[in-house]
C-alpha cells in the first residue's frame, strides 16, 4: 500500500523552461543553442545542483564555451524565470494531504534557483519534507540522494511512489524498491497513481 508520494520538481510540479528563458533575452538560435550546451545541458549544471559555489559554476559554463562569456554572464545573473509553477501542483498536494498521504520532494535544484525562483516554488510550503540536492551535495540519478531520503524519513520503499520526468531517475527509485511513475502529463500521472491505489479527489 502506498503511503508516501515523492515528487521531483522540474517538469513535474513546475516547468523547467530553460530554453524559453534563454530565448527571452533575444539571442539568435545559434547563440541560444550554445548557451544551452554550455550551461543547462552540461555537466556543470549538475555541479550547480550539487551545491558547487556559484562563481565556480559560472566559470565552468564559460570554460565550456569562452566565446559567449558575455551572454553566459547575462543569463546567469537572472535565472529567476527558469521555473514556472503549474496551476495543478498545490491542489494536487493538498488533495494528497486530505487523503492521508505523506508528500515529499526529491529534486535536483541549486541554491540560486531556489532563491531566485521562490515565487514559483511556493508549493514547497505544501509538502511534508524532502531533499533538495544542493543541501546534501549529491544529485539524481545516483543512489545516495535516494538513500538519504529513505533514511531521513524512515521510509519503507515499497510504500513509496516516486514521480519524475526522467526515466533514469525512476530507474534508480525502482532499483531501491520504490514504485515509480515517469511523468508525461498531469492526467497520465493521476491515472498511474490510481493504478497503484492512490485515489484522490482532484479536478
């Protein structure tokens, strides 16, 4: 029986709209692609989520493509628009609470993102706890962050379902005995929760 519903954040509870964010600066398509490759789609972004010092992260971005240093500095100075909360998130979390489920977070997220995207992370006030990667210095899909969550909240893995948009992150969860849902859409996730016996009254 499922007792704990564990959520990723990006593209599950809130859109991680980094491509749109870059385009908002008015760069042409080539520069947008180079910025994405040097920053959000690079290993440096995982280092960012793992808590690496912000100045060092920016230097990693620049080292990946020195020719666009000015552009990289510009986008890094204002990442507060990379996250956009879904309207369904708080109602879903509150419905789970009303139905008696514990709601937890397990997400790769940097301190700077949490600080600058605070208005779109207000659903964090509607959960019972969880782990953000920058606070523990390790990221998904490695097992360590999952094991920390299990230990911290005294979880029985078979009583948990983890919802994430990335298959590799779900794979780790299932390897550790959790149930997993690859989030494709709000409706699909509700249906998969129902299949696991998690039935909640939401619009």
